[in-house]
C-alpha cells in the first residue's frame, strides 16, 4: 500500500512488525526481504517518488572542517535515494578491511569477510553484475595477459558495473507498493523517535510532512536507514545511542588526489591496461591497482588504490568538455527530466568509449599531447574528530540541521605518499618506466588539495561513511555486530554509517549486503517472539 502523507485524510497510527526509516540502497532491499518473510513492514520515506527541492533543502548544513561538497547536493532525498545517480560501480571490501590493524587506530569490525560473503553474493545478484568474483584471476577475467606484478607490493581488484539506471527508484518498486503487508509512507519526515521511560526500547516514531500532516508508527522493531549523515543526525537529535559520545564520530570518505606522474615509453599501453572493458555477454569490468596487504603491513599504511588518467599538463586546468559537463551536471535539477538527460549523456559517452575512445587516446598519448598520471582513491582512517554534529539552525520542520566537520589524519596522506614509491619500484623492476610523486605530497599538512583536473570527484568520492560505527564494545561504537544500537533492544541501523573502516571499495554493494544480513537477523528474531 502506498500512502502520501501530504494528502492522506484521517490517517491514524500505523502498526507494523518492522518500521524501516529511509527508502534507499539499504532500506529498500531490507524491506523487500522482511516482506517476503511474511512480516508487516512500514517503509518510511522523507521524499516522494521524484526529486523535490523543498524536501531536498532539509539536507542543508554547514561544512565546518575540510572543504567538502555542499551537504544538500551530496545525497538525494526521495524514494530510491542517491543510487538514482550513481555510476554503477560494485566492489567488495577486502578481508584486511575487517581486521584489527595495529597501525590503524580504531580499526577492526566485529564481523569478518567470511560472514558477509553469502550476503555479498546475494547483493551481487540484485545488481545483476555477473559472476561473484572481484579478486581472483583478475587478468584472466579481463582477457588480458598478466602484467607480472609483485603480489607482495601491488595487486589488482575488480569493479563490476551495474548498467541498470535507477535500480531502486519508484518505477522499479511496484512490488513494495502493491503487496498487502507493506505500507510505503511518502513525504514522511521523522521528527521524533520516542523511547520507553528507561530508554531501553523505541515505542514509536512520529513523522510529519512539510505541509504539517503527521502520524505515528508503532512497531516491534525499528531500522534507521537514512544515510550516514542523517542517521547520525536523527540519533543525536533524539538523544539515543550516545552514552559513550560516539554518535556522529568517525565520519569517513574516500579522499581523491593526483599522486604521481608516470614516466614511461608506453603511456597508452599502461593506461589501456587499467581501463573499463565492455563485453557482449556480461557486464563491464575494470581493474584497480591496489597496495597489497603485505605492503600495507610493511609500511603501516591504509588500503588504497590508484587509477590512471591520460591528460594534458594539469597546470592548464580542466579541459573544455569536462568543464561544460561539470557545470551542466551541477546546474541541472536531479528530477526525472534532469536524470534522463544525464543518462542520455552517459549512453553517448559509453558508445564513444566502446567505439573510438582507445584510438583517440592512443593518438594523443603517442604524439605527446597527453601524459600519464596516477589518481588515488584512499581509504580514510577512522578519526573521532571527523564528525557530524547538530547545528544551531533548524529546518522547516523545526528539527536541528546537521553540520559536518570532515577531518583527515596523518596516515591518510602518508598512504598517498607511499603509493608512488611502491609504483616506482614496480615500474622500474618491470622495465615500464618510473613514478614521480606529486608536489603536494611533500607538504606535512594532512589536508589534501582540491584538484578539478583529477575528474568529476576532485577531492572525495561522495561516499559518506561512519557516524554510527559497528563495535562489539559499547564504549567504542554505536551498534553491535547485528547492527542493533547498544542498549536499545529494538532499534537497528543500516547503511554506510555503520562502517567501522572504509576500505577503498565503493560502498553500495557492502551496504546492500549488510542490509540483507540485518533483515535475516530481524526475521529470526521475529520468529522467536
């Protein structure tokens, strides 16, 4: 059943087995699994079925730390969430990401990769990205000769690409709207999470539309699935789960930056080795060059990757085509018409990449018009001073806004410094050239530069993680290994906010896998009621 709170007349309290707050990459798969398991589910979404500026404005907040993207532009608040405009990259966290690494303070998950693998497989099927294999026989999967990397220094992992546009938007959610045991409530903003007198359980959630209509959802169990910043804001605003001052802390991103210029006689060949490949009978694949586990341990650095870019000297600035695209992308509303325009652009770009891009790039590289650079996507170390805080300003519903204090640590930049050194040794060993570190790496300040010539993500990747981190010890986190808020017996959290560490991988596949795991836990708990 689909209900729009803006127009609902005489709507009384809604009773459910599970109330899921947030209809995005975490909330929708979770709600689907719960519904298929026979539970009565209320799925609450702040927005409607498409982008609306008034609802999006609820995301406004200030950036008080390092420069970051405008908070109201860095995520989407409507049914389907930010995945409506993502690039489709699927990757898995590496086993080392789950480990407690002595050189990475606050690292370690209460679960390991083996426990998540069954759910990774299920998430992989949801995104329809082919074989579940992101790390074995990489070069064989790509159909190219193994370049002979020293596995103790560098290795390669895969991205698999979801080619389905808007996988979680309303047009692909009719099953949730039409089944009798699911109530989807649109334009319903969570304004209050009420707990019992002792604070040990949630007893109800109040939701309100921007027009002033409201109702209450009463359920046996509740799941927050509103994204890293919003999950933190809601817990902070309602005074829940913060007995050890961990809510909102450990906010992480994937910082990006140019780390080296590659001097080589074969710039095109090395670039082409690491580019996206298209196939007739399976989804596209692309390799990423990664610091091997042994190298991470040896140098006591983080899990990070580089990709390669052929371009003119960065001192000349952003080229015309990229500048025009970026301007249009930020000026066009992400409503359905705007998204369709972006999808059309991407389709044209894909056709170009499939047909003539390699020929075009080869000519430019071989004539010296472009040079080869290494761009890193870094794991960010968990930092308790990197955090979401409540603002002194209030939104249209009277709720405190969320501000962001994004901070990096010395180890983040040290990792970026080490990568060119490791690449340089490997390139020289293989007789392929050398790597010259970029100048900014010698600056001791942990802050990274904003470099628009790097690409569409000039300093971070729009991957908002942390804030309600997972930990077996209540003093060190917000949720336990089952994603339940410590000391609140019926409140769970789903999404990127529960990540204790970020790894290098795009988080969406992991978010869905964790949501499916939480759904199975909730089904088992409900069966024992």
